[in-house]
C-alpha cells in the first residue's frame, strides 16, 4: 500500500508538471507569487558618453521663492520623425523675482542613433527660456504628423509648432493657450472624441514675489508647504481644428474646482470611452474629473475616495499616473505625496470608487517626497511596474528634521502577480545615491526594446538611465497613428495574445510630473517569440485585428490602413 501511494504521488506530480507546461497553450496564466526576477538594472549614462551637458538652474536665492524648488521638467519625444527619441529639457528663466545674469536656455538634444545626443535648441528656435520654466508636453495638435511642444512656466506658457524642418515657431498667441499665472503639468488628450487633441493645463497657487511663508525655526526664509497660498482653477482648451483653441474651462466644469495642481494623467476610469482626468493637488483635495461625454466634467474625487488621505485630510499631491496594474481591465491610480503622508495606490472597484492598497510601497516611502513617477513594463513580462523619483522640496529640511533628507533615493518596484515588490537594491548603482529629483520621462531612446528613464534634478544635471536587461524578454513596439481618431490614438485599447496569455492596455497620456513620454507603446511578450493576435480598438470605435506578428521590432499602424510599410 505504501509503495502504491508513492507511485500515485509521483504520477500526480508528473501530471501537474505536464499541466503547467501546457497551461499557456490553453490561455491559462499562473498567478505569480514568487520573488521578483531582479534581472533588470538601470545604468547611468554620464555626460561624456551621452553628450548631455545641460544643467538645470533653479535660481535658488536667500528669499527662497517657491517656484525655485518645484522645477525641473523634461521629455522624450521624436521631434524630427527619424524613429529615434530626442530629449527636451526645461530651464528656469526671467520672473518677477529673478533676473538671470546671463540668458538661460532650454535644451533640445537630437538623438544621433549611437547613444549620443547633440543640442540643437538654438537652431530649432526653442532655446530661449522666456519665462520661469516648469515642464513640457509633446503632442501633434494639428495632425500634420509632427510632434509639437507645449512648455509650462511660472509667468506664461508657450506653444511651439513643429515646422517639420527641424525648427519650431512660437504660436502661443495665435493658438490662445498662454494660460498666464503659474502652470505646472499639462496633458494632450481628446476630451470630446472629435479626433483632435485638446489640452489640459494644471494651475498651481496664486503667487508673486511679495508672498512668503515667513521664516522657519532657524530664522531663515524657506520653501514652505503652500497651505498659505490661494488655489486657482486649471485650464481646458478645446482644439478648433484650425490652429486655434477655445478656453472651455468654465463651461466644461474644470474651472469650478479650485486647486493647487501639480501632476495630471488622462485615463478612462469607468471604461465608457471618454477620457477622464486625475489631478494631484498640494494641500487641498485631489481632483478626479469624470468625463460625462457631453463636453462636461463632474469632479468626483471625494465620492471616489481619492481626494483625501484615509484620515480624511488633504495631502501634498505631486506626481500621478494611471494603469491597470492587476490586469482586471480597469484603470487604477497612483499619487505621490510629501514625507510622512505616504503615497496612495488606488485600486479601481469598478463602481467609480477606489480603495487605497499601497502594500509594500508604504514601507519604502514613509520618509520620502515623490514627484516624477510612472507605471511601465521595465522587464517586458507584460505587466506594468512602477518607478518613483523623489526629493524633498525644502533644502533646509535636514537641519530641522534629521530623519528626512533633501536629496532622496530613486525607487523601483516590480509587479509580481499584481503585488509591487521593492527591487531598488538589485536594480543598479544609481539606486544607492540620492538626488533632488523632480521630472521623470520614460522612453526607449536607444531602440533596443526596453524602456529607459530620464530624471530631471532640481538645480543639477539630469540623469539618463539606460535599461539593461529589460529586453531579455521579447517585445513588440507600436506607433499608433489615428486618422478618424486623434493623431496620437490617446484612448485606444490595445489587446494582445502571446504564448497563450492575453493582455490589454489603455493608451493613456501624461502622468508623472512635468513630463510626457515615448509616444510608442511597448508590448511585453515574456518568453513568447511572436504575437498570436493583436487588436486595436481606436477611440473612434473602429476595431482592427492582426495575427502572427514577429517579435522584437517596432511597427507603425495607421487607423484604417493597417501596418505601414517602411
């Protein structure tokens, strides 16, 4: 009997192994609860190798004017349509409290296709830092196939039209999108589904050089938490299709909510095909603008459970993002705050409410302040991971609270079966150092099939971090071009099946802080060597399907025309 039992156990084990081996063929997906893979590291590419020698000037002064400490934005985008991501970096500039001793410049680094970059900002016409710059957002607002550039600032924003010849023209006044005051993040999205990209612009506090928080306990001016400053309405500009925009902030309901807004992401929280907005606010309630589909938004942050902390208090919201991190088909939200306030990972309950389930993230961020952040698939296994760029806004905080630092570490979390595991210690030498990080952009700048990082530091040089090992898994890169839909296909739903595993992704836009990202979508395939099926559900409602696509390359899909020939 004992021998029979042993034989039966061995037989069961063999059958179980066979079943697990065959599972992908039947579309089963084993829930991962194992330890993180720790296969991917990020390597800093130094200026002498990249050619990126630009340094952010934060205009720090003894008076500690608040705009000095929140800046440092930058983006990946392909301005010359050569298929390689370029880099735009935003500097500070003239303001009512700052007169630079010499002109400060933004940088536009053209990708040389060999891991190096050349600054062409002067030639391109975007070098002059006209105002005290914050961040940028790239988008093809006129549908001519070239990425245009919107630069936010304290003072007045600027829209640069891409001329398609390596130069840009300032069309701010013609377009009507200056949004004076103090703007931080911006996002291009099609809020009314008319096939044109509209523009949301976050407004921070009402501020001028005469305003101050007073002195800290050391008797010195400091970068205070902005509770003392008045909130402002943000802007929504509707694209008229003729190079101009109409300010619909009031009639849409956006301006009815007064905030102190930093990060913003355009997403669809209820799967109704209309893009919503999640906005982080500093010291007042966060906003969740629900798109009603009739040109109106309802602000539902309080009812949705994303406005305040679990204790019912407002926090210092800075960076945000959205993604379906657990693969249930519904968009989840993330927001970073200042130290002691914790960060929130909001799980979508499918009924316009969210539950805060940060898990292991809480332990790592308790003493940190988060700015740039992004959900992205860092190891091409098909699910989204999470990167956080941190730094305290008060450069004297260490003299007042020894456990909190001004410069703080970067953090990398791997998604393991819907649970985020802190893998920072195994993710590269750069995670052992501290930085005054602000903006963060994500993109595959070397076209090797894994996503790299651009971290912009306040008052210091930026970090270009190359992904090493993410492309050990297979991948497919997509450039989606809308025709009836908006040109960037924001709001498209991408569904792919590879190796028996079916996954889906909503094409969001924005997220992070003072940044936009690689306009392409990188689909992780894991060990699968091809995509069995790919479905694109365009924002227009059109559905296109493709089969048997080879892995490890980038392709362009044009709405209604299929895969473009090179």
